[in-house]
């Protein structure tokens, strides 16, 4: 019983640097091209494209949501926000790397705005659940927005505050989403890239609150 409770505690609490797994100096192998669009997963990306980075639970279903969005040039899944360098999927699942499962979204701002992506993000999951998303429990499944530049950071914060007010009206709890400048992104293994394209009936735990997110006009991005 102690062992089980100790393991659960590790999955629900971010590890201190001295507790984290050591990882490795070299990147783990990943796919070269997107399984759906055949575009380069890690770039180079066309001039004028912008990046966004979101964590909203299991990255399989979350990635599909974004690659199906008009104006998104390419997507990829990975690990971010932790301590362990170049972690594997198995290592992140222990809760001892500190990383969240995330989706990188490379998009054309002339077609889809960052605010449009924020609306998709907020409405696609429940951002009030802390270190879990539905039945998926652990720090890897936490809600997170990692931003590229001050404009994205300000837009993310403004959208959070606006959505939290709407959630409160609906009787929901406080948003626990982590919002911070984008850290290093470690691309996940090839098997996880565009997983639901390769496995159309695979696991997807995405479930929103049913509360609409209206992005405030002051959140320009």
C-alpha cells in the first residue's frame, strides 16, 4: 500500500531537480514527416509561420484536433515543461521527468489566429482538474500553455481570465492551467506522432466542459 501511494504521489507532484530522472544528452528518434500532410515535422517551416505550444491531456487526441484546423501548417507531439533532458514516453509516464504531454502547432496567422487556437484549446478540455485530465492522472496530463513571445503570453493570460469568469458562472472550479514562456520542446517518439491517423480507433480522452470561450478583444494575438 505504501508503494502504491508513493508512486501516485510522484505522479501528482512535480519532481525536484534532484529527484528527476537523468535522461540523456542526445535526442530520441522521431518521425521526419507528418503522417497526414507529409510536411517536415521539425522544420524548416515556411516564412511567416508562427508556433504555439499546448498541453491539454493525452496528446494523441489533442494533436488531431489541431491538425484538422484550417490554417495549421503542421503539428507534432512532445514533452515540455520538465527537468529531464530528452525523455522517453515511458520515463514521462513515471512522473519523474516533470514534463507535460504537449502539441506543437505551426500555423499561418493569415488564416488562423493565435486567439482562434486559444479558443480551441480552452473548449477542448477541462482546465480545472490540476494534475489530470479525466481518467488520465498525473503531471504529464496537466493543462498548459507555453508561449512564444510577450504577445502570446498576454493573450493567453487574458483568455484564461475571461474563460475562468465563464466557468465560474457555470459552477466550475478555478483554472489550474500553467502559463509560461515556452521551454525546450522534446519531440516524442515516431509511434506517438499523429497517432490517431495511424490508429483511427485509438484512445482519445478529450472532453470539454461545454462552456463556450469568448476571447476578449484586448487579447490580441
